[in-house]
C-alpha cells in the first residue's frame, strides 16, 4: 500500500519538475543573455564551449574538477592520451614495455617540444611526478599515484623525493617502478595527475608558471586569456607534434553553472556546445533541438557521504537506515528521466574486467519495508519521535542535485529524520567536503581511469581528502591490498568485489544513481564522439560550415 505522504510527495516533486521545465522555455524575451559570440578571425575555425564551472586552477597537480580537466587536457599531454572514443593511446610516449612481473614500466618518448621550443624530456616527467607528491604541493589527488614505489612515503614526508620510483634513463626514456602490478597504468597515465609540467619554466618563475602569458604547453593548445567569471581562451599551438592535424584554431570555454541558460545560449548560436544538460530537459530538447542532445553510458556515480566525525554517523545502524530509505527509482525515473540508473552498489556497470558486487539484500525490498526497517534501526540507535535525528545535507547547486535533494529530504522525513538542505557552488561544496566541513555530503565521482580501483580507492584509509567521510576499515584496506598484489585479473576482480560488498554493508556512503554523460553539441561540430569516459579532446574537432543549424520553432525563448 502506498502512503498518502508518498502520493503527495510524488505530486509535489513532479509539479516542481514541470515548473522547472516550463520556466526553461517560457521566460520572456527580455531574459538576460550571455556575452555575444566573439568574432572569429577570417580563415580560422573557432568554437565556443560551455564548461559548467569556473576553473580554480590550470595546474594539473592541483586540479580536482572535470571542468578543469577539460581545459588542461587540451594544454598538456601525458605519457598517453585519449583518442576520440576515450581509449588510451600513445601521447608523449610512442611506446612502452613492462617487466615480466609487471612492476617496471619503460616509456619511450617521442620527439616533441614545449610551446617555447624546448624539448619535452624524461626529466620533465621525473620532476612532475615528484612535484605532485611533495607535501608542500598539497595535491588532493596525490594518493591516486601511491601505486608508484615510495610514492606514499614521499607524499607523507617520510622519504626524500629522490626515493620515488621514477627515473630518466636518457632524455627520451622514462622508467617507472610500481609497488604492485597495475595493468591500468596506461589509462591512468592520460589523467592530469601524470601530466608533465615544464621543469625549465618552473625553475625560472616558480608557481607563476600557471598564469596566461607564462603557461607552456606540450599539447595542441596554448592558453592566452583567462578572464575570471567570463572565459578561458585557447589558441592552437603551432609547435604541437601533430599541429597539422588540428582543425580548430581558437576555443573559448565559459563557466555555465545554469544549464538551462546555457541551453538557450546554444540554441541562439552563442555557444557551440555545453558540457551538461538538465536531465529532465533531455526529452524536450531531443524534439526541439534535433541532433544536439548527446548522451552515453558513463563511468560515474552520484552518492552521499556520511561524515564519520559526526557522532550520529559513527553508528552503522544510522548509516544503513538512511541509505536504505532513499527511493532511487523515483529519483531516476520520475525526476531526472535522463537515462540514469538507480545505484545500490558503488562501482558502475561497464567497468573493465569487473563484475560488480551483489547489492545489499534490502535493495530488492519494497520501499515501505525498507522504511519500516530504517525506523527500527534508528530506534535501536536511540532516535525516534522524542529524539529525532537532525543534521545538515550540504549539496551542489548544479541542476540535478537541485532536483533530487528535496526528494531525499522527503524520504528521510518519512522515517522521522530532520535533514536541512544547504546548497553551495560546486567548487565551494567540494572544498568543504575535502576539509570535512559537512554532516552529509552530496558528491559525485567520475572514473579517472577505467578500473574498479578508481572508485574503490575513495574509501581507502590512505586516500586522504577525497575519502570525504573518513571511512576507515582495516579489512577493506587489506582486500584492496590483496587486489593490488594479484596478477590474475579474475582473482583480482574477486578481491575488489569482496571489498565493495564489505564497504556497502558498512554504508559509509549511500550510492544514489549511475551517471549518463550529457552534452549539448551543435550538429555542425564534427569529431565529437560520445564515449564511456566523456573525454573529448578538441584536437579531433572541426566545424562543418555547410551544415544548416536551425532549432525547432518551440526552442526556448530568451
């Protein structure tokens, strides 16, 4: 039997969703517009791209956001890079080989130059990998490189940087020694944490190297302008090793936190693309802007993290009660409606060589049974009508969380929990999560490389800032360590699945749904290929100037 509260909640949520949808195309013609499209020099190809958020930094060793990676990946190329389908292909390394035990990797670098003409060398990579791991760099991503020999000790200040298992055998030969086999290293090597930075420039100007005017690139583009709150401008790098194959001459990347406003700017031709779409707008946009909507299965998960430093969340029963009482199907099927799938595990389907762990037993129960069990668990933990559980949920103010967070708040109200919503800009929210300034965090994670470890390491004790809830379980850590040491892919996957099942039973996080990637792209842009990791290097793009681009007559006004 469905409670009247459930019916009322459904009607309210659907009503709110409808109002959001109507508002997005019924604004008066005087609605504010974005900046007019900058002129493109004669004979050049230019693209205007919405990039969701303002970058905090363009330093690859200090970056944490996908909106930063979308810029950095066009400026700097690591040992490997993404092809149009998001797969790892040779980058600065033309080829590589591994020792029989899988611990020693040797990369042979191509002849390539920085944008000032200086050669890219193995010493640049040695310098860069040491730099990201130095404690004074304070990289929040450093732990992703702990697979390198002595990396954790260097990062924790327990070993000198020279102890890191990286060395230049010659100017064009780099050797990396690992703590354990990592067949996914070529996938990781395209991530910005392994991007090189120009040693000769940092030796001269230090941390000012990252400013436009100083910034040196080894990739297809150079950053020439960064106007805060407006745009980052990239221009083609004539010294890129495949510059002759790069079509687009200039790219402007704009922060577009309001997806519906960005949608209207795409429709007006001010933007050629935007890196997000409000989920409940997808069906409407497929009809009104045919050919623009691009969605694809994605290696990403949205989840809530419970701060283990909050007394209530030290109790496993409380965490379990909260995660089991969320109506994920309502969120994905009634609110978002963009192809997202309800998540009862943490690692998304489709990850290479991995069979996801079995969901918790309660995942198959009807919602009413889950809510009843949640009330029982809360009562055991000492919470109920006379002593209600109260806390704050800190969430991102991006389109999808603004839709589903009120639904989660309502789900928890149904079991007697008083949860207050507090919204922040995405960058501010994540900064709070990393500093543990939250009770419950609304977070999301996109795979840095196509392997289950890219998700499971987030809850590892040694992970640091990105283990938002400070989950610590020696048994979980031990299973991940066994997986790291295992050469056999199937046996390794088994250890990872055991670790995931253990973590899900502890419930330090509440997975909500698995992502689809969502891009709004003008049909005139060619070379933009939908892929599993949502990586789209601009070096492959071009513009078909002969493609007529018109939107349906019911395109959003504004």
